[in-house]
């Protein structure tokens, strides 16, 4: 558990390796290694498309379809490494290398062409959207590749093209961002090993946790009420056996532009880390104006252990214009057994 939960504690760091797409001025500049994965329902089988930016002129696009036992279809993967003219005003490819196996007498070639078209279309529509300086900008466009009239939802927190969702004229999602993240090194295979997220919660029997004497745990000017079953590991770090972890810290202001600052911090807290995938699609983000505070609720999936961790993160503006940060990370099975116990801890944070 320690290895898993440590990997989801995120530090907010401004990187010097930032850039933007050709022809686009990004509100939040992309950093090297950032990516976004989409569920693409334009295919008849379950399919995902991921886009990764290495730098201003180098990208990877990857298609993945899990094995379909009912239709007797094996898993399929197609990945393309490509370069573009970073100084051009539009998406202009200068080279490509297919880094997966292309099988003859299959639809692999059609998928390669589809991925090419997708990148050109995404670029054109992102340029047309102009400034994307919010988390929910909806623009109606004609998009023949997805059946005609669509609504594109742009979100500055989603890396690369800032596209979160595309819905058809009936309101059905044809493309939906399921996770975002950053690879940290050439040994980080998180992008290339993505195979989707679990869609169902595990079945567990609810249980009442044994009563224990409560204790108030403090860090800086914040506090949370835990109990004697929790063990303090560091000044700002407490664990409940191998089930849950609480941490409190202070995040510095990263921009004097309040909206940019807030969206940047949210992006970093929602990005997947090595070996895990945060559920971006179903993340709940609420803002309480009276406290100038954000609450983020989501899950992070660890495929190596086939395990989900429930995450609740709270950002509260402090006197230095940064954020006081609270996070509780709990194995999903433990959380589902005693949700009220863990929810009470979140409510006690002050």
C-alpha cells in the first residue's frame, strides 16, 4: 500500500519544459510527457485513443482495443510516433514512424488513416476555438468524421488539444476523455500500457469500524480529526494500516492570474502518475465560494494490482494566495465497507 499511495501524492512544480501546439496559444502550456486518453465510440468495439506530447514538435498517437471474447476479437494496438513543424501556423506533419505491428488483411491501415485525420481535425478545431481559458467551453461544429453536427467541450485542464468531450446531435458522447497524465522518463510505460479503466465497483459487505478515541491532527494552520487507529509517519502524513493515508501540505501560488493558477493546480492533481490512471471522466470537482475552496473526488486505478484507490483532495486558498492542501487516499474496498467513516474524516478537515 505504501508504494501505491506514495505515488499519488502530487507536488505542484512549474516545469521549464513548456510549449504549445502549432498555431495555438495555450492558457496552460503543455509540459513534456503530458497525455490524454479518450474512449472512442465511433468504433463498433471498445476503443481508446491516446495522444502524448514529447515536445513542441514530437508526438505519439496510440489506438488500443481490449480483447473482445464475445466477438472473438484479439486485443489490437496501433501506435504512431510523429513529428510536426512546431513553427507552422497549422498542424504540418514532417515525419512519422509506426512503432507497432500492422497486420495485413485487417483494418489496421484504415485505423492508421483515421488517426492521421483525427490529429489534423483536432488541431484545426482547437485553433478555431481560439482561447480556451476555462474548464467547460462548449462549441458547436460540423464534424463529418463523427456524423455531422457535434458539440465539442474544451477544457484547459486536458493536455495537448484541450478537448474533453465530443457529443453528437443527440447528446451521445462519441469521444470522451477518460484519463490524463504525465510520463516522467523513458522508462515510464504508463502511456503505452493503458488498456482502459474498470467500469464496475467491487461488491463488498458493509462493516462498522471499531470505535476508537478521536484525536485532532494539525499541520500549519489546518487540522483534521482522526482516531487512535491512525499512525503519524511524518509531520504531515498519517496512515490507517495499509488501508488509507491522509496528508496535508501547502501548495504555492503558481500564477497571479487566479483562474490560470486554479486550473493549473487542478490539472496537476488530476494527472495520472507512473503505474496508475486517475479517472478523469468521472471526477467530481466542486467549488465553495464562501471558503474559496475546491474539492476533487475521483479514483486512481493501479492495473498491476487490479486495485482502485478512492481520492478526495481539498484545496483552500490561503493568505499567500496559494492553497492549503488536504488529501485522503483509501483503497476502494476499504472505503466501500465503511464510507461514512472516511467521509466523516473529510468533513472534519478545517
